C-alpha cells in the first residue's frame, strides 16, 4: 500500500510562541509529512502581539525544521484546516485541565468536520509553560528568559515597556 501523505495543522494563539510550543512542533513533525503552524486570534485572550507580529516571530524559529511552515488564519480552525487540505490537527497536553478541554474540542472537531486530533505530551520541563502565564509574569517584571526563545524575549520586553508607557 502506498504511504499516505499527511498534512497537519498546529493551531494556537502563540501570543507569544514559547519553548513549549517549539517542543511540540519538533516532536510533532516526526509524525507528519507537513506541519503548518496556524496562528489564530483567540477571542477570550487579551492579545499582546498582532497576528502578523506573531507569525513574523515564528518564521525564523522554524526556518531550520524541514516540513514546517507558518500561516495566520481568521476563521473557524476546522474550516481553515479544510482549506489547506490538512487531515490532522496537532495539539499539546500539559496537564489534566488541558486534557479535559482538549478532549471536548477534539470530539467536537471530529463530529463537525471529521478531522482527527493528534496529541503530544509536554516535555516535563515545559509542563507549566503557557503564553498567558509568560505574559503575566513578564508584565510583573519576572524573568521568563528560559521559557521562550531569546528573540521572542527581546520583543516581549520591548512590547511591555511600550504597553506600560500607555497604561
Ligand atoms: P497557550 O495555551 O500557551 O496560550 P496556545 O493557545 O497557543 O497556547 O496553545 C496551542 C497549543 O499548544 C495547545 O494545544 C496547547 O495545549 C499547546 N501548548 C502550549 N504550551 C504547551 C507546552 N508547554 N507543552 C505542551 N503543549 C503546549
């Protein structure tokens, strides 16, 4: 039987991308032929970087990983996946709260669009890494430099200075 070509999307808000996300990307690409990091807008999260800024930050970080690209999207995730011809969705799991939320999301996405979700477990050192927490810690002056790539850390520091000047 001929081997199937599998294109997957890794959707998220990536505001900003963290070492935890990169770890999921590096392990996830081993399961697929192509992986598109899909940057979307989360209506419930207060965004720090624009869609374009998030995409631009990710580009150099995935440039050396064969088969991985990045795009932004502005519609339902399953619609986006269908548009780009993806048959699988990649997601990461950190803890039981993630499992509960992701379980419901994966069931819904399969029911409405027939798309399968593939999960990878976080590496232990990133079990507590979330973009939301990073934004909060950094905003209070905490050091998050070992949780995000250096280039992202520089942009985050700059953005928080600009933001706090306006607040
Ligand atoms: P966050 O939850 O950090 O705000 P996203 O909404 O961008 O991030 O999440 C996109 C996907 O990446 C989700 O499936 C989320 O569970 C996963 N993810 C985020 N951080 C990690 C991590 N440290 N380890 C494993 N998976 C993660």
